[in-house]
C-alpha cells in the first residue's frame, strides 16, 4: 500500500526530529510529516537550553550529535543572583573546554533554530524521510493501524503515530486526548537581544529579585549563542502594552543591561504560562503516543519543555520497537502503555517542579516573601541560603523515580 510505514511522526520541531532519528536508528520504517514549509520562519529563540542528560540522549541516538550541539552553543561559567540590587550569590564554574573533552558539558545554550538545524542534518545523514506542507486534518485509529488524512487529501498509514505537533496538536485532539491544568495569572515578557560581537557582555547568567531599577519586578537574563534572553515578570496591575511594545522595551532594557541593547531587539513576546499535562499519553487503541508540547506545557523555569520532550520521543520509540515485536495483543498494548505511563509520570513531576519554581518567584505569598527576605539578609553569613535563592526560580534539580531516562 502506498504511503505505509511502521511509524509516522507528526511535527518536525526538535521533538519530532528526535523521534524520527530514533526510529531510523532502530530500523523502524518511518516518515516525519510537517504542516509548514521546510524553511518556514519561526519567531524567537524559544528553547535555548539543553541539559547534559538531553545532550547525552541525543549523542546516544546519533553519534556526534550531542557534542556538535555542545560545541556550537555557549556554556556560561558564572551565575549571579541579586536581591533588591545586592549580590547575594555568585558561582564560578570555570571555563568548560568542550573541544578537548571526552565528556559532554553540564549544558549548552543556543537558539532553538540552531538546535533544529543540527537535528535535521543528523536526520538527513541517517536517511529519515520528510514530507512538508502537509497539515494533518484527520486521524482515524483502528485496532490494527492509524490512517492520517492531510489537508491536501493525501493518505498515510502506520501501525503507530508519535504526535509531536505542538501545543495545538491535531493528533491529540483526534485521538480524543486533552491537556489538563491551570494557566498562570502572572504575565511574563520574553525578549531576545542580538549580541554585539565586537564588544560582547560577559557570559554570565544573572537573576534579580526585586530589581530596584524596575520597580521591584524580577528580571532574568541568560546568554545563548549570538544573543541574550531577558525575562521580565510583570505585576498583576501592570499594563502589558507599556512593557511589550518595541518602544516600551527600549525604555526599560537600558535599566537592566547596557543601553546599546535597546537597538538590538529581535523578538518580544508576552506569556501567561500553562501548567498542563495530557490526561493520557496514549489513545484507547494504544496506537498513538504524545510527545513534547502535544503532551505537556510547562512554565519555562528549569528549561523543562524541550528537555522533557526529547526523552518523550526516545521512550515512545522504545515502546514502539517492543510493540512491533510483541507476540500477542495484550503484550503489544502493554509496551505502549508502559512508555506512555513513564513519560506522564515525568510530565506531572516537571509540572509540579515548575509550579514550585513559579511559587518561589511570584511574590504573592507572605510566607514565601518572608523566607526570601530572611534568606537574603543572612546569605553573607550562610552561603547555602544564597544558593537556595539562586536555585529557587528553577525548581528541584533531582528527577522523578522509576524512569528509564533522565528528564
């Protein structure tokens, strides 16, 4: 039958590319279907931070990929945290020389478009098939297979589908699955700034609690290859337009960074973050597996989105590999269920972790405000309190139990 595969991946973002690469490595016949054109522009840097565990998973999936991503990104050696303008924590990791190391670094920071380019090149090298400009319109799931109909009327058939088609996932909707969870009330601005390559700022991640020049709003800025990501947390009574317009950004950026960056703005966006996890990561027929933002949406604290999407894809492929070899229907279903259950455990843990981080920085809890004020006042005497303030905005570092991959 024409257009028939063992597995179809819907979505060619970083999670879908990872799934296609992992399927190809396993020798599972597959195709990646993408709604947009191959080189369609995508706004903003979006995900800019790859954990060591993610780099390792990608290195294991395609030799050399993790190191390419590490070498092409930046690894800032210093992080600083301020409280009402006073530095209360600093840590210097020293320079990490990826080029002369056999170990992957603890992270790499680079634009998501660059991450996707490296993943796509690895897919091409491995022989992954792509179909672009084919938005999925309908998904028919039977006991034996899945039929996908695109907007152009093309039909594609597979035993399994990995849905990596993002927050507005058509596949998730067609599989009668849904995201569940609250939306944050606070508004956050995310700004991308192009670096001045002739006179760059020092590579330092800096977080300000109650920045005095910003009227006590929290500010974070993080370097990535070629630029800076600036996050500004607004107050509930702020007029978002006053801050998010280009003129608005130009008025406040010089208060927190070198004024030259006011003329180097490349992207501005505002968010109220969802904290949502799908009610199930697989359909009732056990033919579809959700991955990435099709499966969960988190506030960005701790960089949990892409870094959980990659293991979503890897575990989904492992489940499909085992299901394809199953001798009975019960065994087949069990392998898919285990993969879906494992990643849903991780997603719920990541949602809770980002909620803890959100609670830490929001400032709408008298108890938390008191803890932060006390910790800041004693940080010079007890450095661990400064470290607590430094790590709080990112949530717990340890991962959930019972997982075959780190989050």
